[in-house]
C-alpha cells in the first residue's frame, strides 16, 4: 500500500474484488458442496474428482465471459485495458490450489492446509518486501508476485495430492448432479458471502473513482486481517458437522454450535476493541498520510466483525448438517437488504455510507443466521454463554494458581 499510488492501489483493490467474487462464488457453488459430500463415509475419491473438473470448468467459463465483457466493464469501472482479463485470470491460477485446499480440509489434514497457505502467503509477503525495496511501483509487478506465489502454492497442493484420487477416473454423473443441485439450491448463501466480501468496493468503483476505492480499500484490506480469524476457526466446521450429522450425532452438533457461537462472539469482540485502540497509531506510523481518512472507515467496519463471525460459523454448521433451506432463506434476506441499502448509502454518503451498509447488513445476517441455527439444533443460548462463562472462569483460576 505505501509503495503504490492511491489510484493504483484502488485499481489493484478493485481488480482483486472482482476476482474474489468469482472465487467465493465458485467455492459456494462447487467446492463447499464437494466438502460436504466428500466428508461422508465412502464418498471422498469420487466426489473430489467431480469437484476438481467442475471447478475448473467454472473458472474457464468466467474467464471467457469477462474477456467478452471487458471493453464495457473497464469503461464502467474506469479501469485500464486488460484489467478485467487479470481479474478473470486470478481464479484460473488459483484453481488447483483452492481445490487442493478444500480436499485437505475435508480430510482434516491441518498440517498440509498450513503449508498450502504458507507457501502462498509467506511467498507474497517476501515478494512485497522485494517490491517495496526494488520494484518500479507498477500494479503489474504486484500481480506477477501474486500469480507466481499462487502457482507455487498449487504445485505444493499437487505434491501432497491425497492418495486414491485419480483425475482419470470416470466422472460419477450422479455425484455431479448432486453437487450442482446442492450448490444451486444454496446459491443464495454464496451470493451473500461473496457480495458482503466485495460488493462495497465494486459499487464504489462504479460510482466514484480509483482514489475513493483506494481510501476505502485501505480500511477494508486491514479489516480483512481481522476477518481472517473467522475463516481460520471455521476451516473444519463444514466437514466435521457433516460427519456428525451423517452419523446422527446431533447432540454433538448442538455442542459444536454452542461452543463456536460463544467463543467466536467473545473473541471477535475483543479483536474489535484492540483494533479500535491500535487503528490510529497503525495508520499514522505504517501508512502514508494519504490513508488518514481510512482510519474512521476501518473502525466502522470493525463493528461488523463479531456478526460476520456468527454468520459464517453458524452458516457452516447448517450447511454441513444439510439444513440448506435455513441458510438459503436467511442469506437471501440479507442479500435483498444489501441490494437495497448498499447502492443508496454509497451514492449519498460515499465510502462512509458503504461501510455503514456493510455493518447493518452483516449484523442482520449474523443475528438471523445464529437465531435460526440455534432453533435447528435445539440449542439454548443460556447454555451457550454458560459454556463461555465456565471456560473463562477456569482460565482465570488457572492464571491465579500460576
């Protein structure tokens, strides 16, 4: 961020937001259903193979669509020529990596998950250090680093390819239909998740300019670090919930819900408090002065963090146990609210309106999804937070003894 100009960072952020929409939609439509069904006994190999080819076909199709619409889209978002081709190419480069990650997630191979992530994130961090010290300051250099590290991460995913999966296997048509049916049925959840992640950036890019996107992106990028805590905790929720439901261990599903809701809500609330305190010194000492207006936006976005945690964790549990109808209805309501609130807020109040709409919609989605999930698994919220109180009491007693 300090190396790029504000306009170039806004352009970079907008390209990545478009690519993220594709990646998240692919995950919801194909990869998450793959995780759910592959976690069931005896279905790992065939389901993973179908998921691989379906995911690749989706990425190729979206790239061709963006290539066709590039001249129009680049005028709408005031992008440079070929920027939308870059956005379409990113999901293609991430195809094997993301599929390999989801397969290892299904098999509970947390060590392999760590290394698939580490190759990409440590690689890009080192690449950005080089860019800061020696780079010419172009957006193209940044994307070369991203593409290169995604390829390396994909190669590692191939190295740890799970035994028993052969892509030459004949595709199981019944499984293919099942994945597509479940994915299309739950598409509302995918749209809600993807649009909450990047629709604000895309709307600001269409209404305003790259500088506004850069300022807002300066807040959203830092916020994404906090939000990443949610995805870390939720990695194994879908396959674990699916396994418990397939074995009819619903009492353990209820326990899973109670623990995740209590601890995620408490943990993310603490993260919000820390973020509010550190926001001003972080932007003052780390970021250029051009990002000074990102501070209040970041603090406003932080208010959504606990609700985002509740939304994703409880939706993952519902998704895993096959209660797709609950996630679809709740996500569709949140999506409808987002479609109404976001464009109007962004148009009249700019970046502040976009951030406020994110908080309002995320709070609505988080509360609704948690309430509906609690009904589905017969949880009692008194018990839920009783677990948290008991856990905190035990931790304090242990500290007291030390």
